[in-house]
């Protein structure tokens, strides 16, 4: 039981450390790139590297061996996994953009409110 409590405390500590908001030093400029943007660029890089490895294995003739075949399959699987992530990110961005555009179109299409006629007092 004591071991479980110790493990739970470690997990919570690690979670809090990983979720911490690290601020840049005073006067330093932030990088200006979101986490999603960095992951998107990293995913594109990994796709290019994986496909480059496949091309290299075929160009050098190593893809004809059993080990080379497994390396080709591993590289293609890695490229496919990152390509699925890129597809997901692009789909989410396009959905958010179309939702914002439709909300703007609804706001523009809404007719202006007509002023209510006021009763004129007769004297």
C-alpha cells in the first residue's frame, strides 16, 4: 500500500511538472509559435525523413534483403502515422475556419433591427 501511494505521488508530481507553465526570462521575446504549429512542422519533417529513408533503402539495394524489407515497412508505417496526424490537424483547422466564416455570414445576413414606432402625444 505504501508503495502505491509513493507511485501515485510520483505520477502527480510528474504530471504537474509536465503541465507547468514555463515563462521566458524577463525581457525575452516569446517564440510566437503554438504547440500545434510546432507539432505540425515536426510531423512534416518526420514524413519527409521516413520517405527519404525508404528511397535510400531502395536506391542502395538494401530493400531487397529481409532486414531492409522490415526497415522499409517500419519507415512507411512511421510516415503513415505522422500523415494521419497531419490530416487530423488540417481537418480541425479547416473546420474551425469554416465555422468562423459561417458565423460571420450569419451575423452579416441578419437584418438590422427596425426602430419601433413611438406614440406621439397629442396636445
